[in-house]
C-alpha cells in the first residue's frame, strides 16, 4: 500500500465516521454538508484496502471524483 493510498483510506474512514455521527450541536450548514456527503461515501466506497476500485463506478480506480468530493464535503473547513 502506498503512502498516498494509506492517507486516502484514513481520510475516507474519518469522513464516514463523521458523516455517520452527525451531532445536533453542529452548525446547520455542517449538518447539511454531512447529510449530503454520507450517501456519496456509501455509494463510492473502496472495494478493498490493498488495491481498491470504486464500488459505485465499476472498473474505476478508487477514490473516484465522487468519493473525493464527498470526503471534502465531510470536512468542516470546506463547508
């Protein structure tokens, strides 16, 4: 596993965790962004942890643009 893939998987895991635990005390905009990110993260998950392809884009390498966008959306510094 390359360092870049390891970092991308860690970012994905963090984004999924955050999107699955939306805290009602978060600002409304952040809650909205997490609610939008969650389905994208689920639909475009990595197929495995060593040489992943996108589960939502058959045959495409992971992370696809949808997974990358969902990971960015889950990060509060961007929304």
